[in-house]
C-alpha cells in the first residue's frame, strides 16, 4: 500500500471506481451517474462501480439512513475529491 497525500492506493481503487470518481460533478442520482458513464445495467453499475466507491470511502449517500430512497443522491467525500484531483 502506497501513501499519497493521505490517499492509500490499493487494489481496491479499480478502474471502474476511478471512472466513477472522475465523473462525479455534484450530488448526482444513480441514473445521472449511469448516464454519464454510458451504462445501462443497474446491477453491474451497483456491484462494480457504486458499492466499491462507497465501501472505500470515496463516495457517500446523501440519505445514508434510507439507501433505497427515490431521492437518494451520491456525492464525493473529501477522500474522493482528493482522488479526483489526482486523476
């Protein structure tokens, strides 16, 4: 594991997570993120992009107590913003 400005570069930062982080511009819905990445399969997006980004602390939900809310949006954490600056 290599430390770079408080971001630990590990195998968990997959190319998919990097693409997602590079795409986030503001608080965005799942649909907005998928459209920006030109993805259609929700399960694939959730499994390979969204969940790993949340689990590694790069992305967070705006309504964490209601993960399935229709009003749910996703935003970068401070860690995610630092990674985005490096990409």
